[in-house]
């Protein structure tokens, strides 16, 4: 269990390094191996402040079952996505600034560099029912519905949600989605983009650039940079 709490905490600090913090908002979680809910970042702290003891067990109904700290109001994003996706063991929700700005343009995400090929084709899923906070299990279920079988969705006017089979995958998926949006905005600001990978090339690059072992290498590199701070 301590390993998982340490993983969630490191994931939070990596997201801080990648400028995805929004004061004390945004969260990372992982599924409790005992089936009792999700271990997630406690509220009132920024991503860069999170240590293993700031990761608490939140039950399927939102009760804090273990650990010290307050629960985030948007806990249903995590519980409902994991409830509907047995293959998902980690969820990230941030107010990623480039992604929020990009989603508001309603432009399709183009694979103009490596990063977007983790998502496209098809275009990134979008949750548009509300830009407000996800405060109920029903809304959490709606977010899970928007994600479907995908690894991410834009929460338009709000942020992003990403998921994966482990914390490394969910966090690196959030990192890459934000970087893909930043690159797309830069291209749009320069009057483009006018060229990008075909679907075929993008799908090949997804396999070549982002298999689990390479995501892990990128995570390890970011973890070293967190340590060096
Ligand atoms: Zn939020």
C-alpha cells in the first residue's frame, strides 16, 4: 500500500513540474487493491506539496476510510470512472491550462508532433454536459461515459481527465495531452497547422513512441527532475 501512496504522491509532484497545478486543485488516484475505493490526493494542498501521507483512501460513496486529510469535492470523477472501467487502476484530473484553452477553440487535435498520436485518431473525447464541478456520482458517471473506452477526455470549460492501468500511465497520459495541446495552439497561433500525420502514421507512432516501457522511461526522467528541485 505504501508503494501505491508513494506513486500517487510522485505523480502529483510530476504534474506540478509539468505546470498542471491550479493552486490546490486537481488530483491523482489509484484503485485500492482491497476493493474499498480509491487512494487519492488529499485536498487543500498543491501538487508539489504531496507526500505519501497526503494520499487518503476514499470509499465508493465518498467517505474517507483511511489517512489524514480532507477529501476533494470532485472525488466522483475517480470512483465512477473506475467503477465503469475494470481495466483502469488510476485516474488523473487537472485543470491543464493549454488543454482548457485548446478545447475552447473546438478545433480537432492534430497529430503535428509525437504527443497527440497517443490520442488521435479519433479526435479526443469531450465531456460537454457541464463546465461546473463534478460533485455527484451521477455527473461522475457522465464523465466516465464521455471517456468511454478511451484514455482521456477534455472536460470543456474545466480541465482534463485521463486514465490508465497504473499511475505511471494515467499521469504520463495527462502530461502528453497537455503537451499536445500546447503544440497545437502554437501551430494555430502561427497560422496553421497545415500538415500533420495521417491516421496510419499516427497509429504507428502511438505504438512506437508510447509503449508502457517508454512511458516509464519518461516518468523516471521526470521523477529525477522532481528530485533535483
Ligand atoms: Zn476540477
